[in-house]
C-alpha cells in the first residue's frame, strides 16, 4: 500500500491488455456523446462575456428557479435514499406473495413517459384529487407548490436508489450479521453499525444518480408544479421559456450555471466515494 | 462452562440434519467435531450458539436451559469459517465491537475497550496491526483476528467452524499448535469443527465422530483409533481394510477357508472383519490365513502398499509391505491381521483382538 502511493505511475501493469485502446475509445466516445455537446453550452455562454453572463445568472427569477431546482432535487434525493433503501431491504430480505410484481413495478418510473407521470400525480394530488382532497382539510397543498415538485422528483428518482442498493445488499454475507449477533449486537445495532456502513458506497451512488436525474427532470414536474415564477418554477422550465422568447443567450447562461453546479455536486459525491473506498480498502 | 446437549433433533424442511444427538462437554475442554461433509457438524455448532433452534431437545449451559435464549444472551464466541470480519472497521475496532455494543454500565469506557483489544491482539501475536483493515491482512492473520474478536466478550463457550479450513498445510499446523497453547492459557471451553482427522486427533481432548446426523463415537484420540465402536469410525479414522466374512463355530471364515482367527460368544452368521493395513503378519504357508494375488502396488513414503485380490478375486484389501519385499504383480501373498475387529451383521456386540 505504502509503495503504491509513493510511486505514482500513470499505468499499472495489468494482466488484461488493451489499456491504450480502451482509454482511447473512452475519450473519443465521451467526447462525441457528452463533452462536445456540453462544451457548446460553454462556448455560447462565453460569448456573453463575464458581465453579461453574471447579470443573467444573478437575475432574481433565475436565482429563484435555481434554488427551487436544486433544493427540491436534494430533498427528493434524500427521501429516495431513505425509502429506496427500505424498499430494497424488503425486496431482498423478505419473501412474500407479489414480491416479483413489486420488484418489477420499481422500474416503472424509468419506462413511463415522464409527462404521463406528471399528469397522473397532478390529478391525484390536486385539491380535488384522491389524495389531495384528503390533505386539503389539513391545510396541506401539494400540487402546484414546491412540495408537488418534490413528489414528482421522488417518483422519477426512486428506481436509481433501489437498483443501485439492491444488488449490493444481496451480496451482504449472512455470516457477518450472525457474527455481530454472537458478539451481542441487537438487530438495530447490527443494521446501523454493520449493514448500513457496508451499503454506504451504493447508497451514495444511488443518491448521486437520483439527484442528477432530478435536476434534469422536466416532463413530470411542469404538470404538477404550477410553474409560478419565483415560487415553483424550475430552472429547466425557465430555459424553455427563454428559448421560446428567442432569448438564446439567457437560456445558455442558465444551462451553463446548472451544468457547473451539478458538476461540482456530483464531483463532491465522487470524492466522498473515493475516500470511502480508500478507507475501507475495497476495490484497488 | 459445562455444555450439555440433550436429545437434540434438527430438521430443515423435513430433512433431518441431526437425529437425536446427545453430548456432554465439560468445562475447559477442547472438543473436536469430526465427520465427513454433510454429517451435521456445522449444524450442531450453530445450535449451541443459538444461530439455529432445535426442532426437538434442549441445550443446557451449566444448569441453565439455554434453548430459549437468543444468540445475544448466550454469550458465545463464534469463529466463522470465512472469518466474517467487519471490513469497514479496523482490526482494533473489530475486536472491540462486542464490548462496544454492550448496554449501559456493562459497556467499558472507550480507552478500556481499546486497551483490551490491544491485549488480545498481543495474545494472538498480531501486535502492531491494530489500525489495519481486514482486507490488508493475510488469511491466517484474519483468522486470528476473528478468534481475538470472539474472545473479547469473555464467552462462556468458544465455537470454531473449520477454523483452519481455508489455509495452507504449513500455516494450519502452526495455528493448530498455537490454538492449543491459547486454549491452555485461557481455559475457554472450546468446540471446533473439522473434517481433518489429523487435526482433530492431535489437538482435541476428546473427539466427537459424526456421520449422517448422528454421533458415532465420543472419545480420546486413542479411543477413536484403537477402539472404534462402529464400522464407520473404523473406516473413517485412519487407514483400514474391510473383508466380508462368516462366523461358524467360533472361527472366522473367508469363503471356504478359515482365516485363523477365533472368536468367542459370537453367534454364527455373516460379519465384517476390519484391520489396519500396516498391522499384519506375513505368512509363508497357509493353514489359516488370508491369501490373495497382488493386483496393484504403489510406493507410499517408507512402505509399499499392495492391493490383494482375495476370495477368488471377489474382494480387494490393502496391506502394507516392507519396501524390499519381492512381491510383484500376480505373486501370491498370505497374511493374518495382528489386531482386528469383527462387526457381526446382525445386531450384536462387536469383538476385537486382544
Ligand atoms: N439451512 C439449511 N437448509 C437446508 N438444509 C441444510 C441447511 N443447513 C444444513 N443443511 C443440511 O444439513 C446437513 C448437515 O449440514 P452441515 O452444514 O451441518 O454439515 P457439515 O457437517 O458442517 O458439512 P461440511 O463439512 O461440508 O461443512 C447437510 O445435508 C445440509 O445439506
Ligand atoms: Mg460445515
């Protein structure tokens, strides 16, 4: 371990050949599919000049929209981490009639056109909908508020957490839990001190994916959000509004700042992952 | 802590993994559970730990019925075959885990736990590795950490499932001696599972030989080797040769010849004769002997193992010859076992030589 970290090498000798080819392909592929289109955003934004860009980005409506987008996405990702892990737990650990159906249903948010989901959710949570009419007497408004946005984002993000956590959970050794029990740990201690720590990397990945998906989500949100400027208007919608006004510069500026923020948040999650991995020594 | 297993039966979906097992383990004893794969060794160990519940019967720790107690309450140290270390914890944290999860006053202060972990690490000869993570250790080192972790809770019984199963022969022998030393130093009542008879015979005070969910024999290494009480044990422990014979008029017969062994108080009928390949006398003529032609011969260390076809090529037995013995293939050899054991086919007492 110590000599590996002191002598840094570009390329570790490996039993599998083809490093050069694989790296070349990766870079070319990523360039075509991801980097070049995204750098287009950067180039257009740069054309605005720093002052122009800054003015666009600090415009109050933009700031509010960004706050709504990232705020609701974070909340939704957190909720998904908690309940997605729970769903994965139930699916992995218990055998009950209908388990396979539920397992399959988890993927539905992937498959459903998001607009359909948005319309369905809006109908249910509207003040005269099934659930909305139950919540209305309590003074809780879901549809057409930021709460509604969170609900929609939870919906689209759920599979990401479940599907990243589930396989890792299946791999957990029964031995390890039994060892904890023989050492005197009760069920709760076993879960919090043994099981959850070993799931952390998967949970973090699930969080990152659900969050990223939520930030970019458009279709389902616009139907349930109400889209009130300064209150429940998300940044992707604002981009579309700017485009419809032929304000391409404004649209690119918002897109660029969203990219930057998203990139840094995902990068931070990756750093935590790497730290985690090094600490527990999985992987290389 | 005395452990007493009383008439325990364990079924998995109707499949009987243990059938009516009773065993008394004395305080401070080092006991080996020995048996072929699938004989129920792990199941018995897990029942003692409380990781499984018996279908019938009960398990006593001292005078106390432990059957209804949970794993956590039983306070046993269990060492798993695959170590089952917590890989997100350092070695010291692994060892201290059992103390850390204790409630209220029973939980020692942090420094105390760390100190205890370091002491145990010293005991298992791994001082200086306390801050490593499990995946930075070799197999043998992990095994020792697992043992230290199990001992940290001052268990009433220490249970080890094939503790050296995954290690190479050299390390196994080393750890074996070392486990004996630790046992003598700490005096924990210890039960370990193995399918390696050499390990069981060398290490344990008493060996429990199991087969198909039953205990065949409980005894010292000498008991198991010299006084096996069933054909299974005779065949399982050490090398053995078996011949189907017939008892008639106090004599043992192989086909139409007498073998030259006389038995008393054995009713006439079919029986199985067991003897050790090395424990025989070669004879020249054959007035009461086992005779056969050499079918195969191979060199094993300091001796030569020969397979003989006897009784008109019906049966094959193995015997050991000196290396310089002139026997070749097809040559005829006559011998008589020095020590042997006869198991009558009908239920009845077995008989053995002197
Ligand atoms: N959880 C289980 N469900 C069903 N059958 C089981 C279970 N555990 C054990 N068995 C069966 O019980 C029998 C005894 O198993 P056990 O694990 O005790 O054997 P063992 O003596 O430890 O064998 P080995 O030396 O291979 O580890 C086997 O036939 C096994 O298939
Ligand atoms: Mg086993």
